C-alpha cells in the first residue's frame, strides 16, 4: 500500500532563518506531488506541484521554493523565512494517470516563525 | 475565479442523528469534487470523489451528491457517531485543462457529535 511521510511535525524558526521540509511517498511510482499551506481560518492554498523529477510548477509567487530531486521525494525550502510564512504545511500526492484520482495528504508540519 | 463556500462553519448534533453538510461553488465548470475529513492538527483524508458526470458517490455511512448546474454538493452522514467529529472540507477541481492542478478548497465545517 502507498504511504506518505512528512517531517518534521512541528517547527519553530526565527525570522530570516532557512527552511527545509521533506516529504516522501512509498509504494507508488511517478506520483504527482503537491505542497499546500493552510493558514488559520483560511482554505488550503496550493503552493507548488510536480508531475515528475525536476518539474516544479508554482501557483503563487512567494518566499518559498520547491524541488523534486527523486521520483518520490518533494522538498519545500526557503532561504529566509518571513513572519507570514507561519502556517500548517501539507504535502500530498495522487496517481498521475488521471485527474479523477483521490488526493492523499501527509500528516502536516506546523511551522511557527517568530 | 472559483470560490467554494461551506456553511455553517460549525455544527453540533447528538449522536445517532443523520446530518447534511453543504458545499457551494461559483463556477459550475468543474472536473470533479472531493470531500475530505481533517482531524485537529492532522492532514486531510479523502472521503469521496465525485466526477463531474456523476450525481453521487457512497461509502459506508457517507453519501455525497453533486448538482453542477446549481453549484452545490452535499455530504450526508447517516447515524452519526462521536468518531465522526472532525472538520469536513470540500474541494473542486476546475475544468479539464491538463495543466491545471489546482484544487479550490472551502474553509470547512467543524462537526461535533455529542455523545
């Protein structure tokens, strides 16, 4: 069966520090991968998605970047965090063969930038 | 721009009751709609996915319906249990543009089942 791992679960970082969140998927190949952010009281916002190794699409301009160095690994990064980067970050995947496939989420990372 | 609304924001019902959660969207040109469940501080779990050509999907005590023309979906939960307490979110996939991976999410309905 397929599983998705996301870490860390909680992170407290000072403003201006770098960020690296990692997500890996097991039990499948060539998944579509996604990074979402959930801010308090707001809906989920798609940040990045990837349909293959090295292929990254950004939905919104921001202080963050994403990379996919391996088929089942997706990394969210920042060189200098801002206060506004605080939020709940969720990695997700779905089979790439069809849009009519459910989206599977990781357990999330609660990021607090102080 | 697609907007997804879920009303009410919070709902409390006694255990055993049947209940309906609502989701409305402004642009009826959707590809599919998903209902998710989110427990506090956790990720989302996909419950049901309804394709644009479908009217409803069922899984156990859950039934989701879709009326594209009116821009509405409902999630029906039968015989509610305390374990159903969670936030329920709906999300729509827009159009059929292959390059458009975006799901537009509602802000959810926080459901509390009272034992």
